[in-house]
C-alpha cells in the first residue's frame, strides 16, 4: 500500500512538472504566449496603455506595433518596437540584447505638465550614487536604433530627431556608450561616453556638425576627461 502511494505521488509530481514545462514553453516560445503577456500588462497597467499588434516570442525576438501610453500631462506613441536578446547569456549573469529598434515615436506634452522649479536650489556637481543592486547587474546592448522621433510641445514647433544609433555596456561599475550617432534637421552628432564608479571618472568625446550657424555650417569638437 505504501509503495503504491509513493507511485501515485511520483506520478503526480511528474505530471505537475510536465504541465509547468509545457506552460513555460507556451508562454516564452510562442506568439500566443507573448500576446497573453501583453494583454495582461495592458489590463494591469495603471496608465491607459494600448498595444495594437504583437509578433514574435518572448524568448528571442519580440515585435510590438502601434503602442500608445497616456498620462495626465501627455502621451507617447510608437509605430513599432522590436527587441532581440539571448536568454542563454543569463546563465553568465548577463542581460544581452543584440538589437533594439524603435520607429515612429511621438511624444506629446501639454502646458502645465511640469511643476515649476523651486528657486534658490544650488546646482549639485557631486558624482551620483550607484544603487547597490546595480553592482550585480551586467547589461550589453549591441545595437540601439531610434528612427523618426518627434516631441510635440504646446505653442512651440516640434523637436524632430531623424535617427539615433548607439551601443551600451554596463559592467557593474562602468557604463560605456559607444558609436553614438544622432542626426536631426539642425545637424549631426557623433559621440562616445564612459562613466566609472568605484574610482569615479567621466570620459566624453563628441563631434557636432551644426547645419546653420550665422548662415554657415559649423563643426564643434569636444573632449572631456
């Protein structure tokens, strides 16, 4: 009798384990699972959130289209958002994102959305503190790409960004931004930045080309350590 009970218990555990594996596969490796997660996020969001279409899978590459979120002082709309990452890198304690692309971004703000700054506040030049949990985080973003970004401001012409690309790496105490390229109607910017904690330090290299300055194009180069 005891042996039979153990058999039933083992069979029950195997069944539960098998169902958990199947549920995880459906959730992470199917488009239906990604759509379910998206629906739950929309339903539970404290802000009005809309996701028009979900493609791909959570375990490697995901694409969202017609995403919109609103809050009392404005809204943010994106035509498409896609991200590709490698879950296997998590076993090495690293979040590895190979590509992240955002297209057709429109940020709209309304008048009075930001509270006025308090006068008399001194400017702090102290090095920012690093939260403890960031010490254990490792992140690499190999290719970031933003295309056609607009900021629509009340009673002002919109700010337009044609394209922004770059790479990011965080090692736990060092942030590196490389291959930064920005193009806009006003000109272009190429830059790289490295910020360090532990032994605080900042290195910035930038070259800007301004389309029109006093009727002529201008070039500005900056190196800061």
